C-alpha cells in the first residue's frame, strides 16, 4: 500500500489546469468555509440582498424584528451541588411567594400589571445577587415586569401563567432538581430555553399576539419528561 | 502511470491466523452492535410515530439502548476495526499487527464495557446515553454500571489505538526510504485522536462513577465534561471516514491522489488543529456563556469542515482528472464509469451525498441565534442521522465489506448490497426532512409522545409517522448489510480473493494534471449556496414568531 511515488517525477515541468493545483484545493476549502464564517459572524450581505436585514435593531440586527440575542445570566450558578441547592431553595421560596401573591381562583397566575406590583418583586431579585438587583428604583420605570417560572421533575410552577400582549416581561427561571428546558411553542416555531440546576436564567420576552402557548421541557429529565408541560395564556 | 498493488483483502488474508482472528472478533463486534443498536433506534422511531405504545420507562430504556450501543459501541468498534486493518495492511503480512496482546486486551475491555453498559441500561434508570448523574438521582448505584461500561470502553479503545500506532510505526521503519505513506500517517493521526477521545471519556465519566459508588460527591458540572467528549465523538469518525474513502477509492479504481502524499498528510494533520476548538457550539444554549465566546464558537466550529472539504476535493478532482485523462468526455461520463456496482463504491457514493445534506443542515445550528430556535428539537437528530448513518456508518460498512473477504474468501450477495445504500439514503431523506420540518416548528427530541395531550401542533404526529417510515427503510438497509456480512463470516465461501487492486482506471503518466476537473469545486459552491439558503429560511422563520426576545438587560 505504499504510495511514495504519488506525483509523477516530471510533474513540476507540466502545465497544470487550475483545478488540479494544490493551491486551488487549499484556497477552495478555506475560501468556501470562510465565506460562510464571515456571514455567521457578522450577518453580512445576504440579509441585505434579500431585504431581511434590520440594522436599527439593538444588538446588531439579525433576522429583523426587534430581536437581540436572548441572553441568560447566572445567579449563584454552577458552584457546586451545595450552592446549587441553596440557590434552588431561594428561588423556590421566591416563586412560591410570586404564585401566592398573584394566584387567581382557577389556580392560574396572572402576572402583575403595574409598576407597584413590579417593585414588590424586586427586593427578592436583589437577594439573588442578580445584576438587576442593584439597579436604582427610579431607573426601573419601563423595565419589564418580572415573572417567575420554576422547573422541576415533572412540572412547572406556576403551571398556567396569564400575561398581556405587547408588555415586556422578564422571565426569571430556574431548574431546581435536575436540568430542564422551558421551551415555548409559538405556532410556526419554538423558543428553546435550557435551564441548568440552581442557575438563574433571565429572558426578556414580549408576546405580540394573544393566544395560548404551550410550555414544555426539552432537556431529558427522567421518565416523566414528556409529561412536563405548562401553559402561557396571553390576552 | 499504471499501478497495481496488493489488495487490502489480500494483504490481510496473509496475516498470521491469530491476527486475522483479532480482526474477525472486531468485525463481528462491530456488526453485532450495529444490528442490535439499529433495532432499538427503529423501535424508538415507531413509538414516537405512534405505531405502538410503550410504558415510558421501557420506551426511554430503548432510546438509551439505541444511543449507547450505536453511538459508543458501533462507532468505536467500527473505527477500531478499520484503524487496525489499515495499519496492518500498511505493514504487510510479514510484520503483522504490533502490540497484538494489547489490542486483544483492548478488544476484551471494550466487550466488557459493552456488557456493563447493557446491564446498566437494562437494570438501571433510563438515563439516555449521556447518563447525567442529575437524572440518576437516588438510583445512583443502579446507574453505576453505565459509567463503569464507558470507562472500560475508553481503556480498551486506548489500547487498540496504541497497537494501531505501533503497527503503523513499524511499517514506516521498514519502508524504504523511511517515510510515512499517506495512509500510515492518517492512521497515526486518527489513532491519536481516538486516544484523546478515551481520555475525554474518562474525564467525563470517572467523577460520575466515583459518585455512583459513594466515593465522591455528585459532579458539579457534568455537562462540560460530556460536551468535550461528545464533541470528540462527533468529529473523529469524520477523520476516519475521509481516510477510508481515500484508501478504498484508490483500491477500487486504481486512481490515487494527483496532489501527492505530502499534501494529503497536511490535510489529515489539520484535523488535529481543527477538532479541539470546535467543541463550543454544543454549548450555545448553556446559561451564562459569554457573547464573545459564542461568536468565536460559531467561527471555529465551521473550520472543522476545511479538512473534510479538502479531502473531498482531493479525491473527486483526482478521480475526474484521471478519468478525463483516460478519455472520459462530457460532464458526467467520468462518474458513470466508476464501479458503482461494487457495494463499497455504492456505499461511499451515498456517504458523499449524505455528507452534503447533513453538512449543509449542520451549519444552521452553528448560527448561534438559530440555536434558540432549533437546539434540543428533533432538528438535531434529523440532521445528524445524515452524518452518523448516511456518512459515517455507510463508510465504515464499506470498509468492513472490503476487509471481510480476507476472512471469508468472498463477499456474498454483492448486487443486493450495492442497492442498500440507496435504500438507506431514501429512508434518511424521509426521516431527515420530516424530522427537520418538525424540529423547525419546535418538536422536541428525546420524547416518546410529542402530542402533549393535544396542545402540540397537529402536524407533529404526521411528521413523526413519516420519520417512522424512513426508519423502516434505514433499518432494513443497515440490517441487510449486517446479516449478509455476518452470514459470510459464519458460513464462509471459499473463493479466491483478488490479490491485486484493479488497474483499469489508472492514469497515463502526468496527463491528469492538464484536465479541467470542475465537478468537485462546483459541488462545494452548491453546498455553500445550500447552507445560505437554509439559514435564510430559518432566520425568516424566527422573525415570524409572535414573540420578541431580548437580552436580560445587562
Ligand atoms: C436504522 C437506523 C436508525 C434509526 C431508525 C434511528 C432512529 C433514531 C431515533 C428515532 C432516535 C431518537 C430521537 C429522539 O427522540 O431524540 C435516535 C437517536 C439517536 N440516534 Fe439513531 N437511528 C438509527 C441509526 C443510528 C446510527 C447508525 C447512529 C450512529 C452511528 C445513530 C445515532 C443516534 C444518536 C446519537 C441518537 C441520540 C440519542 C439520544 O438523544 O439519547 N442512530 N435514532
């Protein structure tokens, strides 16, 4: 299987076609991939070409609409099982508090509608060492309304959450026993959100259309995984 | 230049009997794990499609058995077999396999690992193949066997890879002049990466094993170790795949790279550079990942395709240029002249097509923002089966079909085998495209019943049924390969193995260089265009969602 004589002895003196040159192969391999890399990094030209690019968008305009990379934030996150346990306990307490305060007779939870209700929840957020916790109160006008969502084997708390359309919400989420997902089924697609145990994840979301949206777990969490659902009702 | 050389099968046939027995053990282990794993994959697909119902515990156990058996054992046994076979053939029959006792011990450890994983999967909680300690929870002792299995597998693989390296080194030492052959060099690179992968497996599972048996606390961040390992698992078979293409195409057509051995070696070595940094994209959804890391991750993960595209071009351009130099005219006459009726060639042809399909879809996930739409949905298994089944498994099967004649004397039912890659590919297209549509609308992976009591979009069930029909074809195609190859080993037919590779397609000296060989480059252009198109569609879909997501405000 020896192939030391791969290239003919007189190869150097021959006229190569472009496609049979090593430089061409190397350039083509790198070039093809780099072209895409450029785009992946900068959302370059093609969006302008097809008219989807929206450069007014905070965060650089990608795919249009008012979207920025939905970020998440670690509260106590990832510093060992004990910390995760403590963070989970604290989050559980805050969620229960939120649910108790806003529960409707049918068992669902309606998110607070005004600034006063919003400010009620903030001290708790401060306790969590979340970066918002240190924000002065006056800077908060217009801040999204906080809602809590706790994921555990195999349910969400609250199981049914009522929200208003066109109101920005800050979803404060945590998985308290094992990792979970909190995906939102939105008709043509879903927002997939991964939650790690004991790590606080914040996501700002504004629902544009009223409707009932399925919340479901997308991180395998044991035999009850596909029964783990919740509901968001937007009016 | 007309070249004939001893065929791979002939070289292996002349190995000492004990070495052939080692290879036979590996081939049989690979085929049995493939067949067994495929059965559970098909069952999982059928349950998802609603063809029949299973208790969730049983259903998830089957999903675990599929993932564990096929992703760890089939891929590792398959790779170990081909690695050792290519290395042994480099050295020639007289030198045989070096460190053969280590390779035997490695094989034994891998088999013990398989047994331990089976015990873990059948008797423990269904953990799926990443076996997260969080999911195991209280049932940690029962889960322990799964971790022990993975550790045994890692140790075994390490030993087999060491033997392959020793064999390739011995071949080099005996060569005159003492230079690496392309394949020998590729074998050493591949084996080195497999060894890294064994270490990554120990890193991922040792803490969990210690925890399971009460010797340590629960690992604090098992997902990072898992991501590192998983990433390796993902890409290494690709390195093996291109090396097998390289070796087999030369073997079947008599055409070798017109770009020279050194160029191919540089391309193989570049896997060493590109594999490690690409691990990031598996983590895009992890809470708390810094934005810069996300962008860098997107970029780096792309570059894994550079060596793969390069090998593709080297092979396709060499073939086209050589065939044109021999008189092929027109756009595709050169392609038609290739030996498609040879089952290995048919398998490799299908593997290339599936790599194009899977590759163009994979890039959508590399777009960090699309990860929030598609990660953890059925999009993921839908696209990666093009790669794991369509590309890697068909290529490993091509390799196994090439070397089993050395053990049995002949390959049975070659006509039927040559059709199977087409069957598998049709199945994959159904499985993959239905799964991708379902994934785009959010249908999750890793569930048995995606109806959510009627709250899920109505088309998820219909799409799952198409996935199920695709699964039937994929399973049929793969199982027929397994059955024919195993039958050949159990009931050997003694016919003579062709001792020389065909020289019919060999090229007149140097004439290939003057040919225009555009098919390869144009396919790459098409691939890039497809990637762009798919990404544009996915972005526009994301725009249409009735929710605006924005940063957490910090
Ligand atoms: C006939 C062939 C096959 C069929 C029908 C099949 C089917 C499936 C199905 C239905 C799933 C579950 C998807 C989900 O719900 O998440 C799955 C998962 C998977 N398959 Fe296959 N598969 C086949 C072959 C293979 C092969 C050959 C490989 C690898 C070499 C493979 C690797 C995987 C992996 C890694 C998973 C993910 C398991 C997990 O998420 O826990 N499959 N397969």
